[in-house]
C-alpha cells in the first residue's frame, strides 16, 4: 500500500482519527526510538527509526504493530523537511 503526498497522508490520519483507531481518546500510543541519522550531502540527510504502536493503553497495553521508518530529509531555504518515507513493518 503506497501513500503519496501531504494530501493522502493527511486523509489517512484524519480517517484513523474519525474511526477511533488513533488520536485523542483512542487509548493508543505511537513510540519512536533508536534513531540513526547520517548526512548524504549538505542538503540531504537520511534517518532510520524503529517504531511501535500500542493499543489498549488504558488497560494492559497490547503491541499492535512495529517496524522501521526510512526517512530522507532535504534542506529547503534553510529548513529541513521530510521529503520521503518508507515504512517497513516487522
């Protein structure tokens, strides 16, 4: 499943919130850890981060999914912006 661009990403986030799968009151937690980053060139960085997503955080938390973000950042007008992300689930 591929999601591209700000509009599609936003639509997915809003859909998950509307369904109660994520967001305020959903009793979920999205944790990001173990981030490694390195410079590709003066305007490009790459970073790998491990994530885990838990449900039922109001009771005994249950791991629902985990994986890795492979991010590319680009500097545009002096500001670092996320330009590309690949999500790999474990």
